[in-house]
């Protein structure tokens, strides 16, 4: 079985500048939530292959590295990828919780990296309706009781409405933009859709940039771009 290679640099190369960039992302999220803790964090992007899944798994790895109890929930029901990142078979998950009333505890995968994972399972029709259901939001509320941090990977904003639906019941949204890939107009449009939907966009990650050749921060309409790895993918 072949899997696309997603780089979890926090685990694979913990002393690298790329891993340190994700630690800075976690630190900035913590600073942004001094008054109101951000427990449920959604990762999305404007367009496909901008680096949102790589950001999700590395952010979760930083929390696990700090000894926090963390889970990644794959709410990209149309093109799930989290199972690939953790080299798992996507044979059970959210589908079973929704359609068969399986206890979500029985669907969670406990990985060696100390990151728990809830995959999508089988394909679900009408994802935007299911993600907006009380049952989906109830799942997140139940996970809040058991995890210190919940990272939710969702589809790109300009592709489907799913991430806008999910943004209604998360604490904050991390917006991922790929350097030299995401068009400026697409980045702006995706961000505007989130803001018009009253999403709490806490910051943005600039992915696909070589941190060894750059430093500091860039800004886009007041939102930080935190540098990611050189070869981040979807």
C-alpha cells in the first residue's frame, strides 16, 4: 500500500528550523488566546495543496511534544488525507459515528507519536449538511471534555462550503497560504469568505517557504504569516 509522504518535521527532525517554525506557530496561537483559550483549532486554506494538512499534523505534534493530550479530526470528507499522514487504513471513522451510532471512542486511533486520530472512514454524501448537523457539533463538544487540544483538518475554502460550516463551532481558524503557489486574489477571497462568515481567523501560515533563507514575519491585512517548511503539501 502506497501513501503520499506528509512531513511531520516536529517528529522527524525536531531540531530543524522547520520544526521550530511550527513551535512558533503554537506559541503565537497561545499568545492570541491569553484571554480565551483556543482548544479547538481548524486548519484550512484557499485552494488545494496549499499545506493545510501538513500544518495540521505538525501543530498537533507540537502539542504532543509538550505533553498535551491532542487529537486530529479529519473533516475533509471529500478528499481525506489524515490517514495517509499517519500511515493508516481509512476503514473506520466519522462515517461509522454518523451512520451506525458507533461510540467515537472505538473509532479513535492512538498513534506512536502520542497524537490521537479520528479519520473519516467511508465516503459520506452531502458533507456540508452532515458537518452542520447537531451530531457533528456534539462530537466536538464531547472531545472537548477529553482532550486539551483538538485540531480539525478541513477542505479548502474556495472549493466547498464545508470549512465555513465547521468554523461555526471551533474556537479559531488557522489559514494556510502557499508561497509562490496560492494566487493573491484567491488568498484574499478565501480569507474574506471566512471573515464574512464570522470565523475567528487567528492567523495564517505561509507554507512552501524555505525558512533557512528567510526570517521574521510577513503581514497580510493584520494576519501573521508564520513560516512553514520548504516542501509542505496539502
